[in-house]
């Protein structure tokens, strides 16, 4: 951004001069992209993980067009890519490449809580620089009290935007789903479908959106 200033210099009274100043515009922008197993779900057109990648791509291109330096954390259940902020097209290309690689990686290979949201937020807190803009893209299914406290600390010196990716089927199960006694098999075990109380989860997400998306 360029600022134009027209004024009178004291050593040449009565004569107007124009000075051109270059304002710092390479603001650090970080995107935390959650591609963990809970994001590998979709009842409509695409998986939540694919929709998250679409959004991350738009935000990364926006940062590039503004001349900002782009970095972030991209993670799935098995892998994590930590990207330090880089300017010009290099930061953009690195982020898009890692997003594509981790999005197409084979899901559900093993159950690994080491890639939980809280751990990635700790990694992000060490990576961010004061005054950064931070985009969090996730379904926030792993958002707990520890993660909320850490986000509060990060938000003190940075701007946080939380983008929740959700699917309609997660919010409202079909009426006959519970009566049908559907059996669910997963890597963590097997059992029959039960109704999970969504009010605490919805309230937590509502509080997070209200707190960070200003």
C-alpha cells in the first residue's frame, strides 16, 4: 500500500512537495487446516475435508493477492505439515501442495490421538508471530476446554477467524435411524447407533464463533 502525503517543508516555505511512503503490507497469515478422520464425511456433494480444502485455497489466494506472507498447519490423522510464513507465490504453492497431499492420503489407517486439534494448536502457537491473522478450518469435533484456553492465549496478540465445516446429517439424524438398530463398525470398536447430545457441542461452537469471529 502506498500513502500519499502533500505538505510544506520548513526549509522551503510556500512550496508544496509530494512524498511517497511505502507501508509494510506483508502481514503473516496462518491457516490451520484440519483433515483428520472426522472430516472424511459428507452426505451431500463432497466430504467435509474437500470443502475445507476449497475454503483454505480461497483464503490462501486472498493472502497472496494482498501481498501477505502465508504459512500454517495442515494435518490429518497420521501426518502434519508445518509451514513457516513465506511471501510471494512460494508460500501459496507450498500450502496448496500440502493440502492436496494430506487430503488424498488414505484415512482410517489407525486411530492416533497424537494428531488431535489441541496438539496442532500448540504447534501453531509456537509458529505464529505477534499481529498475525489466523484462520482455523475444522469441524471442531475435538474442541475441548484445553483447546479453548490455548485459543484464548493465541487470540491476545493475533486475529483469529474460526471456520466451522459441518454436514446436515451430523446435526439431524433421520427419524428412523435410531429405531433401525444400525450397527456401526470402526477402528475403535463396534456398537449400535445412539443419539449423542448435540447441545453442549453446539453451545461450545457458538461461543467460539462469537468470541473469535468479530
